[in-house]
């Protein structure tokens, strides 16, 4: 859930999650023309929580990237 101008709404933001050579978990989301956001942590959960904060800061500053305004949910086998 993302908060935009005091209103909550759900925006689907794909991200990657990898563990680096030092054991730190790194999460990254590409936000189009706004660039990207990164999160790091000792656990997957910490990295994703850090990423969530970073994404919220980008959206607070730049708004929701246009390509995230519309999503399509598909069920695949």
C-alpha cells in the first residue's frame, strides 16, 4: 500500500532480490523515469522493508510513475 497525498492505494511494483557476496540482501525496483529505488538488509524481509521506504520516498517526491498507473494481472501455469 502506497500513500499519495494522504490517500492510500495499491500500486504493483516489481522488484528483484539478491544476496551479495557479503551476505547482504539487496532489493531493487525500477520506477521508470523516476529512476530506481534500492533497499538493503541482513534478511530478505529487512531488504524489502528498506526498499518499501525508498519507493515511498520516490513516490512522495515524483508521484506514481505513469507505467505503474495501470497493471495487468495474469495467471500463468
